C-alpha cells in the first residue's frame, strides 16, 4: 500500500500537522530540511505557511513546486497529540 497525505495544517513557523492515508497523524518539523534552491523560499515562514495537499501526487506542495515524499514526512514526524 502506498502512503499518501490526506490533509496538512500549518501549526507554527516550520511545523506541520499531517494526516496520512494509513490513519496516522504526525507533527513534522521541517526547519532542518529547507536546504537547496527549491526549498530556499520556504525559509520565509509566510511562504512556508502556503503549503497544501496536491491530490494528484498525494503529498504536500508549495506554490513554487517544492514537495516532499509522504514516506519521508511520516518517518520525520512524531505522533500528534489527538484532541478529543
């Protein structure tokens, strides 16, 4: 089974809450992952907050086309605190 991103929420600065197709919800801090030309604009917190889910690719994406694999995001993240 392939892992896909179902929903993304910008929590703060460079941290996202991501809901995956396997039912897991993980908080992912990407502050140490914004290296390279495509990720340079994401160092601006306002631009970073423009993240969305691309339904065609099943992962997160920014307006400049930067994206990250769902498997990487899942591995990098920590279990989110579920709010009842």
